[in-house]
């Protein structure tokens, strides 16, 4: 008698698994005296800069950006499980100062990417 069995394995290379981006916002600097306003926007874009998803966070005071122990974490599935290279990250505007950004690349086929941003 011959018996065979197989075990289904789920890994991050499973094409059916949703592709996810984890945004992590914190600072390790002391901004306790900075009452300026800042607004962050989280974004996932194709390499052609076409936006797949974005979300604006409520404005906050710079002094209220959380430290690492209280970090702000947002995990988002990439719309339509888009599998080509994307860029994801933070765009921010400081009132009466200007704007800047921090982003990283998630390569084609990469199913999970963390984008930590230590605001300085």
C-alpha cells in the first residue's frame, strides 16, 4: 500500500496573499517646545507616481508626534493587490514652513513592507 499526502503551505510568496504596507510614524527627538502644526499624508504610488491610495491624518502639533513607545501604526493592503514596484511613505506639511516627504520602495513581488519614519 502506497500513501501520499501533501501539505498546503502559506508563505509571503503566495500570489493570493494580500500585499501590505505598514506605515510607522514616531520621533526620538524632544519637540516638547514646538507648538507648530504639522499634517501627514500616507501614500502608496505606482512608480509612475500614479496614486493607488492615500490618506491624510488629522493635523497635530509637532510636539505631539509620538515617541517610539507610542508610535502611530497604519497597515494598508495595496489596492487590487498591485504587484509591480511601488513607492510608499509619508508626505508632510509644516504650517508656515513648507513640505517634505519620506518614502521607500517596495519591489515587484514583495508582499509585505514596513515603512518606518523617525521624524527629525
